[in-house]
């Protein structure tokens, strides 16, 4: 039996169970009320733990939101990456990656805006912030991979991917209004991407 295949000890299982309860409680409360209208005490109560224990897992509501949303963003990225694999046109493949991320961000508008703020300005030492940045880096890698399909973009693929990521980030932040449709945001990003890649 290898070290990796050994079952978790009681202490590790307890920590994982608490983390699972925290994520479930925060997910439910954030989805129902929005991050701004939920207190850490409510999350602790719903997770059936003390607030001191909660703060061992995340120090702020922003970190809790990152903890909850990182999984959703990673899943959106994988859906986009899979969809892009079936799209021949490079610009359409780029948008195939971007669209599920936009939809994820706008599932709950206030939470999406807070997530972007925490990702950009959160505590760099906090592991959930680090994971959010890692998802952003994986998104850029996926975009660069698609861009390299076209010879004229190959040398600049990483830079172009970074610009597309920035365009997406700013468009999502600028359209943080529930009356604006996801498709409007996607179209805004598509128009900017087309202008960038029309060379």
C-alpha cells in the first residue's frame, strides 16, 4: 500500500467533513442571499461549527467566496476547454472557452463581482486566492493553446491569451447589472476579441 492510497486518519477526516460543511453552508447562503448579506456567524451556524473554527478555514467572507466559487470556475473552464476542442475557427474556439466562465460569473451577479474583486485584490498569502489565480492562469493556458492553432498567432499566443483574459475580466466587472444578459456580455467580449485578432 502506497502512502497516497492510505485512508485518511480520523483527524484528517474530521477536517475534511468540516470543510465540506462550510462549503455547503456558504454555497447555499451566498446563492440565496448574496455574499454581502450573509454573515460569517450564519455560515458557522449552518455548518454547525463555531466561528473560531470557521476562521481556521477562511479569515474573511471574501476568502469563503473564493473557496466556494473556485470549484465552479474550474468546472466552467473545463466545460469551455472541452467545447473549444470541437470548434475549428480560432475566434469561435476562444469564445467557447470564455462563455461558460461568463455564465459562471453571472450566476449570482453580486457574488460574481465580489469574486473578481477578491481574485484581483485579495490577500496574496491566502490559499483560496492562490487557487483563483491558478484557475486564471489555466484559463490563459487554454486560450493560448487555442490561439496557437493559427500560425499568425503562434508567436504571440501567450500575450494574446493574457489580453483576452483581461478583456473578459473587465467586461464581466463592467456589466455587473442583472438587467444585462449573459449574451450581451459575451457579445461585448467577442467584439473586442475579434478586433484584437483581426490582423
